[in-house]
C-alpha cells in the first residue's frame, strides 16, 4: 500500500479511484465495512482502491490538551488498513487552515480537482468542512453535480444491537474490558512500539520485561494483563504485562512492561505489537520486592491459564 502525506502528491495511477473517507481510528468492524464497500466497488469497476484519512486526528487539533485517546496512532492505523488490501492511503494533514474550508470547497477543490475521485464511500454519520457542516447528503448532492458516485454505509452493530464505534471501543478499553473491545474491533486491542531500555528491575527479580512507552495510545485501565506479543517476524509470543505507573517503584509516567514466557532473545530497539487479551487484576503497590515477586508468579500462572483457553 502506498501512503501519501499530501493529496497533491497523488500519482496518475491513483487518480479516478474509489475512496473511503473517514478518521478510522481503531479500524474497527464498522470502519472495515466502509473500507470494504469501497473495495467492492473498486474491484467491480477495475479502479484503484483508496482510503482518505486525516492526521493528526481533528480532536487533537481542536483540543490540543486532550488526554491521549487514539486506538490506532498513525502507524498502527496504516498497518491495519494495509492489511485489508487497500491500494493506497492519503493521510491528509489536518490543521486549522484545512478545517476552515467549506464543505463544498472540500468536495470541489479537494475530492474533484485534486483527487479526481470516481466514487466516494463514507459512514452514515460522516461530517466534514467548516463547523462540520458537510454530511452524506452534501456528498450525494455534490456528486450528482460534479460527476462522481457516492455511497453511505449504514451503521453496523453486533447481535445485541451495540454499535461498532470508536467511542464505544475507547470506553471498553478504559475499563479494561478487552474481550468486549476485541469484539468491536474484530481483533485484540494492541499497543505497538519499540522496546526501550528500562531500569532492569524486572531482570533483577527474575522477571525480565520488554518496556514500551504508550505515546499517543489511549490509556487502558492500569493493571496486569494476559498478552501475546507479535515479533517483527510475525511470531506470537505469550506473556503477562503490567500497564501503568509502577507504584511500587514510584513511577512517573505510564509504561507497558511485558514479560514474555520462555523467551530470551534480544529485542531492544525492535518494534513489537502487544495484544492485551484479558485483564487479570488492577495495578497495586506492594510493600516490598518479595511480595511483588510472589504476586508476579501468581500473575504468570493466571496468564498462562487464560492463554491456554484463548
């Protein structure tokens, strides 16, 4: 999948495409329905299949002091979209100037003049343009005038009527309800990052950890989780992880510390993707290293039992 960081860089092979448009944070089952519909139309017409998304997320622009909330920061989102088989993705830079263009200007100057779209697909609730004045109705009407097709994809939901949405997924992740979050996402919620050097305390007490800074990821409920970590070669390794502030050691910033079972390879500096499968317990402060070591041993046993049944 080719990634464009600005629309004007789009090459001729990707003009006249069928494009799914949206923020797509999480690339959950609802998003996949929208992107998949664009792919179905593109393949039927023999046209390129693209995704148009916006970076940074508009919420970060309008609320710069907002707490981290991303389910899929840019690289994670790109990886998930590439996995769907999309030909190209435009990660349009979103800033205040871009936000001030009217809905009709976005359609006429951006979608038509710059991208030369053949067909646009969006979720039923997609809003765009200055003060979010543009809607699916706008795209349908403008498409009829400007000569491109438009499809609005209805809301997708589970058997219980719960919508597949980013906001619902965030609520579940923040509660540590990883099984339910995975049902919305269509895969386990995961945090990807490079393994950083830590303080080596885990190694000193017999439980070495791979440490990953959370960056722009939403903060899941602090606690201990059963996990699987995908290595750069694609291999999944089972383990247990503490996500939080490390109160026993007076930590100052949240971190994901992953202890991998039966694994001793050097992975410092490598990028791994850690799937948080099930919360075992909330994070807590211990009175000393012996109490902490005993609890970690119990956490490992609990994680192994969970992972056997996954």
